[in-house]
């Protein structure tokens, strides 16, 4: 199949731009949820920005659910931070 059958380079560029916009939107949503969780008072019920499970905040600096096997903290920072996202992508190949 030729490039023309898939929309050519313009189609590829449009798909890439759409993916970038979607990634930025997801990053903004995650950052807003993280900020809300960080601002909550200790002892309040909050939602994890990544897995959306609810938990009681036990420490002032806690923002992610306490379930270590979900690795929400790592998933969050690998999505939000450009350098970490690139490194995580390389490690998952």
C-alpha cells in the first residue's frame, strides 16, 4: 500500500497532532486531579488521580492510593513528565 492510500504525509501529521492534543489533555486532567488530592486535608477521603479509587488521606503529602501494586505514582509521573514518558516508552519496547 502506498502513502496516498493512507492519506499521505498529511494524514500521518494530522494523526500525530491529534495524539499530541489527546496526550496534553490527559496530562492536564491528571495534574488537576493530583493538585486536588494534594490540597485535601489529612483525614479526608480523596480519589487517586490515576486509578480513581478512593482512600483516606493519612499524610499531608499523600496524593496517590496506598496500593503499591498499582504503581499509580510511577504511572502518573511517567505520563506527566516528558523525560520520564520517553524513557518509559523505550523500556516498554
